[in-house]
C-alpha cells in the first residue's frame, strides 16, 4: 500500500510548492509596484523645484502604475 500512495503524496507536495510559488510571485509583484509608485512620487516631487525642473524638462513626470480593470481578481488555476 505504501508504494500505491507514494505518487499521490508526491503530487500533493508538488501542488503545495506551486501554491507557495504563486503566492511568492504575487507578493513580489505587489512589492515592486509599490516601489515603482514611491519612486514615481519622489521623482514627480523633485522635478517641481529648482534645479530638478530644469533637468527633467525633457522627460516630464512619471505616471503611477495603475492596473487594468479586472486585475484585482487573481486568475483561476485549475488542475
């Protein structure tokens, strides 16, 4: 019986690893999005005052990251 249940145990461990990987990916995306928005905010503040406004005149301000409509729902992963 132990040899018959081994593939099932291996599949459960692989699924648990996949779930952890997906959660980690979502966390990294959220962290980097927050970092980008903070840097955009700081840059946009800096170019409003002298001498930043002279140096950044060609580039303009940076937009904040805004997700598309419906992106707040995670895609369903089916097995």
